[in-house]
C-alpha cells in the first residue's frame, strides 16, 4: 500500500512564500482543520469497518498531536495563546465541516471518508506545503516536527486513496455518480473557502488562484484514481 500520494505542484512552486501575517491567518485555519480531523477520526474509530477503525484510532492521536503543535507554533509567532474563534474561520469551511461531521455522525461512512481524506486532507496538504518554509523560519526549533507532520499528513492522504478505492470502485455506477456529485459540491465549498481565506490574507488575487488551481488538480487526480467522474467545467 503506498504511504503517500505524490502530486506535481506547478502552481504552488510559482507562488512566493507566505509572509508572517498571511501565515498567522492560514495557521488559524490549519488549527481549526486539525480539530475537525481529530473529531471525524474519533467517529471513524467507532465504525464497524475494522480496517478504517484501527487506522482512524492511530490517526486521531496524530491529529491531536498536530493540533497541539500548531497551537505552540501560533504562540511562538504571535506571543498569544490560541483561542478557538469561529469569527476567524472561512464560512464555507465551517459549512463544509458541519456537513462532513453530520455524515460521520449518521454513519454515512463513504461520504465522511470522501470529506476527510479527499477534501480536508487535500486542502491541508496544500496549505502545509506552502506554509512550511515560513513556519520553519519563524520557529526553527519546530522544523523537524513540522517535517514529521507533513509526512504524517501525506500518509493520511495515501491511506484515504487506497481505502476509498477499495470501497468506491465496486459500487454501482448510480452510487458512484451520487458520491461524485457530493465530492463536486464539497469541492465548490473548499474552492470558495480558499477564496475567503485568500481575501483575508493577501492584498491581491494571484495566490488565491494558484491555490485554487492546485486544489483543482489534486481533486481531478484523486477522483480519477477512484473512478469518479471528473468535472470538466471549473
Ligand atoms: Fe493533521
Ligand atoms: Fe491529517
């Protein structure tokens, strides 16, 4: 089983590193996302699907450690204690979080896995990769842990791809179509979230478009890997 899901990142490579102000705002979203992953993986660890439950139990520990690490990083960067405040978080991301949590709560396993492993982990891996150089510079002592976290996140995306492939590919085509439409709906929410986050942190739209393009590429590859319909219109 591949442990990571490598992707070419041409749009991200052309994007200049985030400055400190942008990093702090992105960090607020990263911390919020870590809390959401922790919550959803805790639901998964109670599911009947033993492969998923075992992996999710281990993943929940990692997500909890990530959350604590990013809280420390926030303190290093701002001198202030992180306080969870929804006013800082993109509304579209909050909406997405509610919908994925509802799926997990109501045992819609495939839907919740799509939300966590494709959409949220996909967004996280893109934001992490772009934030890493600036965060490592702001807090050199945390550099090794940051690298470790990025490896673990790549592992979550890789696990999600393999686990979803095994569960989605045997589905009837009408079911796959339904899942595809849900993934499209969440992709639109995340693309909107990237725009909302972007307007909070950048004075011009170029980084927003680069991040959206990167996310679109990620989703196209991930959906093709699952045999889901890839939207042509974006
Ligand atoms: Fe994480
Ligand atoms: Fe993760």
